[in-house]
C-alpha cells in the first residue's frame, strides 16, 4: 500500500510546490470571470424581454447566492483585489509589454467603480431586505440618475477587458491556443456587445413602463428600494469603502517609495552578462527587472510570471551564496529537467551581491505569438537521445599548423561524424568548435533512437579510422575522439535571432550527455553510455562493463557503460534488433 501511495504523494507535493501567489490570483480571477460571464449572459436576455431578464436573474442569484458558492466568490473577490494591490507594491519595473501595465491599471480601477453597485444591491439586501433587481436598477440608470449608466457601462467594459487579458496571458502558451483563438476573439467581442444591447433594450422597456402609475408604485416601493435614511446609510458605507480602498492604493505607493529609498541605502550590485556588458542596479531587483530597467534585451515569454523558463540564466562561478529558489522557481526548473544549481530563472532570482551569468535563450527569439503559431517547434517536451562527440587534441593541432589547415582537418572530422549520424538515422544539431551534438528520436521511438545512437557511435569510429588513414601522411598522431550518449525528456524548439534560428534541444539529458563525453578522457575509453540507453536499446546487462559515476549538478550517482572501442557497438545493436524481430 505504501508503494502504491508514494507516486500520488510525490505528485501532490510537486503540485503544491508549483503553487505561488500568481497561481492563487489566476484561480481567483477565473472564478470572478465566470461570475462576470454569467452576468453578461443574463444582461443579454434583455434583447428578448423583461420576463427573460427576470427568469435569468432568478437562476443567476440562485446559484451565486448559494452559501458555499457565495463564500467562495467573495473570498476570491477579496483575494484578487488584495493580490492586485500587492502586485502594485511588489513589481519594481513597469516597462513590460503594453498589455501588462494596462491589465494592472484596469484591475486596480475595478473595485473603486463597482463598490457602489455591490453596496447598493448586495448589502442593501443583507441589511434591509431590499429587492433591487433589473426593474429597479434600470430605473436608476435610465430615469433617476442617467450618469450612472455610463459608470456602469465603463465598469462592465473594464472588467471584461481585464479578464480577457488575463485569460490571454494564461492560454497563449497552450498548444491549442492557435486553434481556438478565433472563436475566443469572437466570443470576447459578441458577449459584451449583446450584454450592453440587452441593457439598452431593458432600459427602453423601463422608460415605457414608467408611464404606468401601478408599475411605479410596485417597482419603486419601500420594500424594493428602501427609505431615504436607509439609502443614506448605504451611501456612507460606499464612501467609507471607497476611501479605504484608495487609502490602500496610496499606502502601496508610499511603501514603494520607502523601499526605493531603502534600496539606495543598501547599495548597488553589478550584474555581468557574460558578453562584456555590466550594469549596476540596486539590491532587491530580479535579474529580469534589472535587464528591463537598463534596456538590456532579455527573453521572457510569460512576462516574469514564472510560468515559462525562457528567461533562464546560467551563473558563472560560485552560486552557493545566492538566495534559495522559491517553491515556484524550483517547480519550473524541475519541470524542464534542470536540477543544476547554476541554472536559475532571471525573473525570480534577486541577487544580493555582484553576479556574472549568461542567458540560455537569446533575446528577441521567442514570443507568445511565435509559440502559438508554431507550437511544435517551441516548447515541445519529448524523449530524445543526445550524442555528444568531441575531437581530442585540437588545441595542440592548432598550435603546430596554419589556421586554414586546422580548419580543414576539423571540418573533415565533423564531416565524418555528421555522415555517420545521418546514416544511422540521427540529426546533426549543434556544432561547437570541434565538437557536435546529434539528436536521435525526432521521428522514431525510444528503443530505435537508442539503437541508432549506438550504431552512430560505431560508424563514427569507423569513419575516423578512414580519415586517419587518409591524413596519415600529414598527421603526427591519429585523430582521437570521445563520445557521450544519454537519453531522456528534453525541450526541443527554435533558438537563435530573427533569421538565424536553429532547432535544438535543452534539458538535463543533453547536459548529462555532454558530461559523459568529458568523462571519456579520465576513463580512457572512446564512449561512455548511460545505462538508460543500454537498457532501452535492449542490450544485455553484461554486454558492456558498468561503472558508477558522479555527474556534476546531480545529487545521485549514475550507472554508465564504458566502451573502450566503439566499433563493436554496431554489431551489438544490430544483433539485438535482429533477435527482437
């Protein structure tokens, strides 16, 4: 039973770790938008008749006034408004995309505009038993106080636009967004239009009914709208709540000013971007906020909400003195398979001392629109086998040869490696100096990908033998190489700048393959293969010698297989494939 319960408990812990203030605010926002949608659909019934409006509001209030639902709704209201004020205080840099400050301003204005309506309808009912439904409200908007009609229409539009922006930020990173975006846009335009037309049509009916004395006596009775004294009480409550809310906004702004003064007293720190650029910023800013404040391009799809990992940076040097990742940051990094302590989210890391780093994603390469238009090329998670191969002794080679001769030999080496990868069914991906990353599994299953990588290693060894023979008259020593192979879940997508985009893979599995390649030097072998690849390919446990190694950046040791001579790998994988067939 304990074994069965463990995965569920771990899954629950991971979910809890991924919950932050933004997730709470999003959940509250979805609840409020659901209420707003229900309200708008109710208003739209005014295009049919006053009776349809009455029927709609009956079911609307029946649901939303149900005690558990009512508690949930008003809790969401308070939490969403409170977190909006907290966001005003917390955010240190407002030079984001235009939609983000617009959403914040609209959201902060909604409580001030809607207080009078909530007090007049909900508190009026709770305190004095007022029954203010559509006839009473339409009388106020179209007859008694027409100016309030414009306030009401303004708050409807502001709340709707604020909610739609929030949904856009939430859904735009989803793979299905491109397919449903036209329908969502149509709904975003039609629903408020029909709602306001319904209010207009209901107002026309109210103006017509107002000529009837019996209608006025019934609709505007004391039981429905209350006495003057009761209305004065509600007005005082409205004024008090409005002043209190404005006071909270003012307090947040004052706190921002006090924090800015405190930041200056704490001193400045230097952020070095690894490309020769260094900026000085006050302590307390996140790395992403510091980049935006100083007009340094920095990739970030989600706008600093810790909902993506495109702002990731790699710390140069010692990272033990950095603040620990928040639960949300740790969740995102774990989600993308990055357990290396030197990898951090720029939007969450707030350094307290000088810091050097470089960005993993080049700026201006990714956007929400790019993701939505090509979800298969950006942000797709899948199982791939990574093969890293590196040429040994290229530095010494360059010291004794002319530059063009060195380039010629390195290109011949990379050509031999690439030919082997392509013939085995893989894809040459990144060329870094005299090394190369190859990917397997882009169009095959896991087992085939592992076998292709093993065959590629054998074919690389054979091709390098031919190259050594071809260059034997010109080389003092034969070309040697090291190969690292590992498989796992990675993120694949386009990375680069504008017209210089390349398709590649990012993730822990790629990093491990690179480090296994490095180990071939100390272990005196041509290839180091993870036991994951050995087992998935179907090779027997005793086919290759095993060794336990420690991988930098990983907490647990790892079982790998040592390959002194890579040439027999082709026969091993081919024999296993024939046996499986």
